[in-house]
C-alpha cells in the first residue's frame, strides 16, 4: 500500500502560487448583472489541468451578478460588505464572514446592498467535457 501511495504522490503536479494582483481586472459582472466589478480570476493562472475555480470579485455599489442556472455546487463567501443572494427565488442577506452554499441545478445570483462594495470569494468545480 505504501508503494501505491508513493506513486500517487509522485504523480501530483507541483503547487501553484499566484499573486492576485497579477489576475485583477475591471469588468461588468457576469450573467447579465448590472454595474461594474473588479475580478480576480485567480485559478485562471493555475497551470492546467485544474479541477476547481477559485475567484475573488468585488461588486461596486449597486452592482449584481445576474441570476443564472448552475451545473455544479458553488460557494459565495463574503469578505467585506453586504449583499443579497438568491437561489431559486429564496433570498438571504449575507454579511462579512457569511457563506452561501448553492446547489447544482439552482438559479442563483447576488446583489450588492448598502454603502460599501461587496467583496466575495467564489469557488466551484471546473466543468468537465464528456468525451
């Protein structure tokens, strides 16, 4: 069993260390959202192949990520600010330190609320193409 474990470890690619400053860009929020945002597409800088997305996004005051169906589970974690998340019509307020775990098959989105931008970490698995 130890030889198999050693083989599995040897097959792993080296770790990737990414400075978020190298991934930052200003852009409209995705999925038909409104306003503007700053996006850090951190996992885009990871050498392929990778199995998950890890992103940071700050929604400007009044901005939103539009409602969209998801084909995987997805996590929104609030770093700063306040927002309102929706999943299949159910709404909840999120503040700093709160997480929304969203399930495959739901229609989800999030809107910035309050006077300060909404800073989020968003993570989900990479969608695999079936051969």
